[in-house]
């Protein structure tokens, strides 16, 4: 019978990581408060370490974000070499940068040196160059050179994202030799899915998937079984393009090569998932005019980030007000126009946003070629026509009943048709035009599209109303 080991009275109870989150996936506030209560004491490092030891890096990242800035530094300092720096890949950029700035360079260097190359680069790339060089200088030579090589690649490139640990063998080895090598070698990646075949200069010759490798006889030569039709990405290629390669070919791992087709690293699906999440979040925030804002940003940084686009919006709103000012005499003669005109502009703006969102996503995913663009333009214009007719009838009838004036219902109905067609056309043509001129459509589209729908909506409705009123002698 197995004896149950004695539990020391001073050892704190271990918490099951599965119980650390509530039904919504948030960290248990009781756990956070209990840990926060231990931070002031210098003698509680052992208990703190026991509390956080079961935590996954993602859980630890959430815990760091739940703490105040000084509490984060205190926690990491008390944990010392027991703190897993991979948790810093799970926090907002602002939190990570503030924490690293407060820690000694030697401590950061020690923690980063223990990480996979891609995680280490992710932490170091946002640090100011002088401080980053100080951290790199405190690292062992091999890790320092490897990280510097990755950091030399462009920002948001595959080279920054790749892991430099991979399994590469010559083509003349047999399956048996390779198995013996894998069993004997200590410095292997923790996880890998493919074995890469290279020549002495590390030029990529082919690859062998692990499932095929494990089913092969020991005497089979690697060069005879390798797949030479290799999908690869350049180290200088944008990470978004690399993510599309994963999506297109349903990959879990891909080779990264330099300009000479030498194997320099690999990209794995876990990193690509982060890229997809990051790019989708970026496009969503840019559409709303909030840039790369994060929930941990300070008030000052948030104000600066949002004010720019609010100023642009103020300019476009002023333009729309000038259009309204052209018809002040028309509005004075019939107050109902002032009540109705926001409806036309609002409906056009919402319709344009729908079209713009679909178009920006298609552009971001590189789904549009010349044939698809033509079909999409025609489709959106027809959608604008039919939506315009539907809501023109609905709004025209309601207006006629409310103001007891069928002709006013006809005017607003015609204005609705005009603005819905303009909304559909602007919602697709503006993002496509911006993309052609190498301007990110996610950033600028909403400003131009809103301007078009407001101007066309107000001008169309008030212009038709002015013509109608002149026809009936209500205006000179």
C-alpha cells in the first residue's frame, strides 16, 4: 500500500489551476487578494512561489495584469529565479514594458535566456535600444548572438516570429541513424512536427513529416523518403503573409529561409494563432480609430491616440454642417426637414459601414482579385438600390402619415434611394482605392465613407426638398 507523504505544516495548500478562474474565465478575485496580501512581507516568498507554481504562463500573465505596477515588480522580485518570463508574452505591451524597465538588466537577461527564441524576441523587441543592448550584453554569447540575428529582421516579419531550434539532418542518413541521433541529442526542441533535410551549407533540400518518419524502416535512406515539394516562407516576409500561407495550406509548421534559401528557423501554428489574433484586433481597432490602444494604457496615452481621429471627424462633421447651411432658407420654411434629415444620413452611414467592413476584411485576407472586385462592386451597388427602395417605401409611408404630406414622403424616399446607392458604392470603392495607393484601408476608410454618406445624404434630401418647395411656390 502506498503511504501518503506527510505535508509540512508550513507548506501552503496547492490550488488546482482549474479552480483559479470563474465561469466567465476570469481569475478568482479571492486568489488575487490572497496573493496581494503576501506581497509586503519579505518572509512570504516561499508561500508566493507555491501559489503561482501551478499557474500556466497565460494565468500568470492575467495575474500580473490584475496587480498594480508596483505590486508586479514586488512579485517578480520576490519570486526571483522561480519567475517564468514566458508569462510576459501573455500581457499587454504597456505592462510588459513598464515591468522590464523596473527590473535589473541581469535579472531580465537570466529569465529571457531560458525562453524559446521566438518568445525572447517578442519580449525584447519593444524595449528601447539602449536598455535592450544592456540586457543582451548580460546574456551568454550563444543566446545573445541568436537573439541579435532574429532582431535584425524587420519588425512584424517571419524572422522575428520564428523559432531557431529545429531538427535538421543530411539526406544520406538512414531512419535508424536519425532515431539514434534524436535519442542521444540533448539539445532538441521541446516540440517539433517535421524533420528538415539540409546540405552542409544548410540549404533546404526537403522535409520528412514525423508521422511518415515513424512508419518507415530503419534502413530507409532519408533522401529517398523526403518530400521535396516544400512550402517555405522568407525570413523577411511579413507575418500576416506567413499567416495566410498557414491558412491556405493547412500547415502546423513551416520552414523559414533566408534570401539564399538557407534554413534559419521554423514557424509553428501556436505563433500563427497569435498573429491572426493580433492582426484581427489591429484592423478592428483601426476601423474604430483607436490605433493600437490596450486596456492597460494610461489616460494620457489613450487621449493622444484617440484625439487624432476625433479631430479628423470634427473636420468631416464641419463639412456636413456647411452642406446643411446651404439650405437654411429651405429648413426655415419647413421644420419637418430638420427632423427628418438625420435619418437619411444615419441610414446611409450604417449601410456604408456594412459594405466597408466586408471590403476591408476581404482586402486584409487578400481575397479580392480583378474578377471578384468587379462582381463585388456590382453586388454592393445592387444591394444599395434594393435596400434604398425597401427603406424608401417604409420611410416614405411613415413620413406621409406623420406629417400628413405624401409629397414629403416621396422626397425623403428618393433621398433614401440616392444615399443608399452612394453608401454601397463608397463603402467598397474607397477601401479599394486606398489599398491601391498603399494606404491602410482599415485606418482611413471610415472617415471618408462617413463624409460621403453625410454629404450625399444631406445634400440629396435638402436639395430635393428645395426643388419640391420651389415647384409648389413655397420658396422664391
